[in-house]
């Protein structure tokens, strides 16, 4: 029943291709669905990486096993930056040609609707990264680049409802699903977390090709 409901709700929205407006301000569809049903509306060839299990499997296909973070950090107050450089270059070399490098993937960021842009019939969107704790370290997906402005376009029937909520000062939270491919020669960047320099961080570098926005319903 949940999937049927989400499919019906999809009919209330107008999908816009990412290049529908100015090159630096792509418009993306704004969908109403449950968090569990997001995958129904993503490109069929995209692999959704939304939790530690799916992310760890993808990392394993790219690089085999996690690095020895303790050995790289050493016993010094500051981590060994030279060791990180060597690790990154060696892993870039070893993963070349592995099938996962060419796999289309989707990752999720949190977002908020911002001001309404009448001439584009959509809302500006502010997004921020999610940190996912895994057995490999903290994973933070990193887009190679994003447009200066992100725009989400709902159907006219839903637009007034969102405008009213924003006018009342309410936060309208959404999920931004970003789909693309990892950058072939720099798919993963290994580093140490800024908050805890003893903790490993992995940043998959993704060339984003499509962004879809979802308003989660209970």
C-alpha cells in the first residue's frame, strides 16, 4: 500500500530536467514520498548508498579493505600527512579499472527549502552533508561541484502550501538525492576527521549528474 500511495503522489508533481533553466541554476523535481520509498523514483541504474552496510559494500568493491588508520596516524600529536598522501595515490592506482568505479550511485544529503523564486516557479534549496559512521571510518560524500543555486520545483497544486509554511517561519526539511559517478582518478579521498584527528574519514568524490528532492512524509 505504501508504494502505491507514493506512486499516486508522484502524479502531483512536474518533473523538470536538470538543464531546464540557466546552466548554473538547474531545476529538479520535488517529490512527496516516504523515506523508505525514495529508491522508487531514482534512476533505475543508480545504486543507492544510504546506510553503513550499502556504503561499506561499495567501498569494499572499490578498495578491498579499509586502511590501518592507527598505523597511518602514528603516535604523534598530529597525523602523518605524508602517509595520507602515499595512501591516496596508491589506492587511486590500484582501483583503476574496477567495475565499481563506473557504477552510477546516489547519495543523500539533508536540505531545507528557502525562498520562493516566482519567475522559476520553484524554491531555492540549502543542502548540507551527512556524516555516516562505518567500520571503514566516517564517510562524507563530496560532490565535485554543485551549481551556485539549487532549485526545487513542485506542482502548482502544492506550491501555495509550501509558500504558506515558509511565510509562517516554519522549516521545511527535505532530502536531496544526488546521482552521478565517482571521479575516476580520485574516487575516494582518505583523511582524518577535523573534529577528531585520530579518526579516519573517507570522502567519495562524485561528479553529480542529477539531483532529486524529496519531502518525507511519516
